[in-house]
């Protein structure tokens, strides 16, 4: 059952509308399903198998400075677009480049959160 669902999704023959921009319920369910699978996997690793959580320190500064980490990419995008700098991974020709670039961007934002925390720059509500 699960294999057939993944095959249908990966094959591209999805029998329902899957639109992030349209905010369809099917998109919400897919995102929630992926999040649930990641949560179960992390629960299994950390709580059941007692795997070391030192790798979680990577996210520590982003968690302590979450509002700044959340808003920083938008500010950086705005400044770069104002100066005419384009991002190489923001294109539609290569999905692998887009996914890889997004992951690199996410880790750069984690480093930026670390830098802002070290400089004592925080946004608070």
C-alpha cells in the first residue's frame, strides 16, 4: 500500500491537485505526512535507540533566536534582489539544483543565526 502511494506520487500521476501556492488540502496533508514521518524517525533515534543528540546542537542557535532566524532570509532576499543579485538555485530547469541549493541556503541561515546570536542581535516580541 505505502509503496504504491509513493510510486504514484513519484511517477507524477497524482489523481488530485497538489498545489503549494493554491494552499490545497492535499498539499497540507502531504506536508503533514512528511513532517510526521520525520518526527517519528527522530523520536525513534533519540528516545528509543538513545542515539546521541549532539547533532542537535546544529539547531541550537536557530532555536534560541527563532524569530530572527525566521525573518532573516526574507531580509537577505530583499536586499539581494534590490542590488540585482540572483540566486542560482531559484530556477525551474533542474529540480536537483533547486533542492540542493535550498538545503545549502538552510544551512547558511543556521550559520547566520549563530553569527547573529554571537553578536547579541535578537528580535523579541
